[in-house]
C-alpha cells in the first residue's frame, strides 16, 4: 500500500485532545495524618485512583487515596499495585506518567491541529489529524467521503482541494469526531441505529448489512459491527482487499463506555469480521496507526474477550470529563468502566 503525502495541510483551530485529556484540577494539602487532595469543588477522592498534575506541567502521575481520603505512600494498594514514597504509581521502579492538558489549556488556550492528506491507495485518501481521521474516495463522476472529522476541521474545504466532484457522505458511526463536519452537507448514508446522533436538518439515508456503495473502481460492502456504537459499520472492498472500520479495529484505546456501547456485541462483531479475513489485507481505522493488517481483527476479538472475562487489569484515568479505566490487552487497549 502506498502512502503518498499530498502536502495539503490545514491549520485548524482546535483544542488539543487525547484520551484522556484533562487531569483533575485542585490542590494538595498536608496534615499530620499525611497528604490529601481536594478538587476545585471542595470534594476529595476516597478509595480510588486519580491522575493528578499538581504542578500543572502537563505531566500527571497516578495516586491512590484510601477510604479516609489519605494518600497511600510506599506500599501496595488494595488492588495490588505499587506506589512509591511520594504516592506515585510505579511499574518496575519507574513512575508511570500521562501527558495531560494543563489548566491553562483547559481554560481556552487553542493549539494548531495540522490536517494532513495522504493518498494511501489509488484515488483513496486519508484526511488525517491528531484526533480523528476521515477517508475520501474519488471516482469519475462523484466522490465518497467516509466520516467528516470535527466541525472546526472544515472538511469540505479540504475535500475541495482534491476534487470538485459531487460528494456522497458515508458515516461509520455517530460519534462527534466522525460526524462533526456533517453540517457542510445535506445528507449522508448511515446505519439507522446511529441516525439519532445526527444533528437536525441532515437527511439520513439508511444503510444496512449487505448494502453496496460504489465510487469509481471501489465497491464497498456494508458490514454491521455493533459494539463501539449500536450502529457501527465497516466497509469492505474485496477487490482492493481494504476494510474501512471506523473506530472498531485499531490498536486503541477503543472507547467502550457510554450510550450505545456493548462489549459483548463488540466481541460478536469481531468474530463476524474474522470470517472476512481472507478478503482483507489492509484495515483503515479512524484513529491511531493506519493501515494495520487483518490480524488486528483477531487481536481485538481476543483482547476484548480477555476484558469481559476479567483477565485485564484496569488503570484509572480521566476520560471525557469522568474517570474510567484503561485496559491494555496483548495488542489492543480499551477504555471502559
């Protein structure tokens, strides 16, 4: 697979985003009993882990607070992890850290997100920025845009630097980083189960299992793969041996919490996709590395199965305004409750 950079780069004003994005804001306190932490609202963590960036340097450490709210130091936590004399979670003697958004960033400092276009196969382009990714297929009489990035990425302007053809939009799933730019268009193809996530005024053309969408010499078969959302789909072109899989097949972390997520359904979907493995050489994901090989379908299946069977240990982390757990499998990571 080729990966030719077209050097079309747009500076999109957007907040830096990673999962997780922000460590809890607050401050440390020291009393005769030890250290404790208060959030800005006056509450404090009890019997839980927290990623905290007390000095606001953009690097957080993970700490455990006991049933009374005191920081645990130089010991093992009740769930069997080790913290050093400062209370920071350690692995093999190394303090574990996480890059986070600083308080200054979270109050409205905007970074420049570069949106880069790469031609990954003939007439198939990745519209790639650090937070999300869309794909564009250019045919003879129309173009097909698969997902629409964030609203502030101005995806239509990006597409118009590649082609002036009429555009059909296909949505792999209804999360905001994949439908954010849908307002530049009047309609889209989407699975009915995710159509409720579209903003008002967008005409939803429903697609389902076995439907075929064509553009140029690409012919995509729709495969329903619920789990990440109820209406997640993958698009398989057997001729080019490429699967465009949204967020469902990737190294991760794959979000598996919130409305519409279902881990058991996800496992069934990955088992279903494994039946297509002989027809897939390249998997194009909505995040992280691309392309990856079809083996990631089985990796996702095996690691999700390990998660549901309780074989993976969660590391608490802030995600999307709340605290969830990061579960790292042998190849694929998940963020879940």
